């Protein structure tokens, strides 16, 4: 299920929205959103819901165990073990067939795995790591309520394609949130703004892009490049706007994920404007812990290289 599908627009979202604002207690609202998120995630591939649930249970248990350990060395080992499990699952689904294809180039005749990359695996994995890192760095207390952690990791407003909301940014909203009339209006506006970008701009540009793939003229080549550039922006930023907008309808306040990136005046400025939640995630959990720019030149270059390498690895396809 996607935000732009008819079943979501005229069935799923209206029903969940009405039920959410009718239910009186915050606890039951959270339960409703968790069940709705599970249904949303399992709509096309129910088997992958098992993976999402296991991720929630593993990271809940890891966070509880992490909070009980006071010895710094043991705590660090436990943290990296917990993170490693998340990354191994992500790497297996993302790169298993790629590795098989490489091995087959040496005439090993291995059969590729018959699965596809689960939708949203990267996003909910990064959310889980954010939670563990925030607990490890003592930015937040451990979450002892399984339902609240489940809502954070699985919330349908961000589980498939982001934005990547850090746990420390969402923690308070898991406990209590309000949706004012102004919030509701802003949420509706953002959602339909994103829907316009996705359906009327990105999807139409995708057709133009596909039609120009074999056009070898100078004008055709320029139109091909421009249509692809605009299509990928309107598609991703449109989906982000829809996600942020519909989340606002349920009382969640997420930061903008794009800030007119094609108006950037430098590569660095573009990086700050494109997929902002991802760049901030790498900044807060990779770049700054490595020392940021407050180190020697060699270490600074290393830090930049590590962040860009991991970003490219995350964005790469199988």
C-alpha cells in the first residue's frame, strides 16, 4: 500500500483517522496506530511483517539489557552487538543476491535467493539503531513500554520511505500529543501538496523520462536528464510531504525532509537540503561520534569518507 493508492486515500486513511479522533484515551490511540501500521506494512507482503515484529522485539530487549549494564566496556560491547544484528539483517536482504552473483562469476553455480528487499527495511532499521544509540549515549531513558517503542519503529507515516525520525525527536510524542485545528489544516495542506507532487508531477515526468531513454538527439538528451532530475525530486519530496502531513493529522510533528535542494549554491549546501533526515542521522550517529571536524586533517578526511561511503552503501541497490 502506498500513500497515493486509492485504497489508502479513500479507505485506510479516513477510517483510521476517524477512529483515532473518536477513541478517548492515549493508550488506545497508540494501540490503534500500531495495528494500523502493521496492516499498512503487511498489505502487499504479509510475510515481511514477521521481520518488522522481530526487529521491534529484539531492539526492545536490547534496550532493556543495555540499561541494566553499568560497566562501560560491557555496555559498549552489548551496544555494538545489538546494532550488528540490525545491520546484518539489513545487509543480508540488501546484498545477498549481489554476493551470489559475484560468486557465480567464478562458476560456482549458486542459486539466487527468491526474495525481494522488504519495503522500508532500511528506514525501520535506522530508526531502531537511533533508539539504541540514544539509550547508549544517555540522550533518553530506556523505553520500558513495548507499545510505545513498537509505535516509534512501525508507525505507518514513516515506516516505508521515511523520513528517518530520530528517537529523541519523537519520544515525548509517543506519550502525549495533541492535534489542534491548525495542525489538522497544516497536515491536510502538506499531504495534498505531496500528493500533487507525486501523482501529477513525478508520475508524469516518469513517463517522459521513459520515453526519452533511447533518444540520442541533443535536445532529447537534455530533456532526458532534466526529466529524471525533476522526477526523482518530486517523487521523493512528494512522498515525504505526504508522510509529514498525515503524521501531523495524528499529532506527530516531524521536521521537513527537503528544502529546495536545486536552489543550493554548493555541494555542501545541496547535502544539507536533500533528504535532511538522512544527513542528520549520519551527522548525529556517525560523523560527530567519530570526532566531526574537531580533529586533525587526516581524521577529518577519514570522517567525511566514512559518512559518504556509508551513505552510498545505504542508497545502493542490490
